[in-house]
């Protein structure tokens, strides 16, 4: 198997693809709600961070795109840390 070739799809991978789809739609809905009510920022930001972490996992395991995996992972962690800071302060 080549280094950058896609991995065989398993039920576990399909679960994470479905989770990515679910969190993407949830994040989109929370973004619209955030536009209406800025008080939703911590919930929107946390959901976006989780979405990016799931996307990083899918990129690493299924698609094997290292650059995007690192990008999604770093941005997701930063968003979750900022979300925790906003909730504590």
C-alpha cells in the first residue's frame, strides 16, 4: 500500500465521518444562532473546535493528508482552549 493512499473504510471510520457531518450541521446552526444572539459564542466555539478535531482525525486516518491534519488539530485545540478561558473568565 502506498504511503498516501486512502485506508480501507471500516465501520469505525464511517462512524467518525457521520460524526463530522453531524457536528458540521450543528456548527452551522449554532453559527446562525450566534449571529442572532452573540451570547452563543462559547457554545459555537466549542462545537467548532470539536468539529475540527474530528476533521483532523478523519484526515489522518482516512485521507492521510498530513498538512491539513495538523492545521485542523492546532486550530481545534486553540478554539477549545479559548472556549475554556471564556467560560472561566
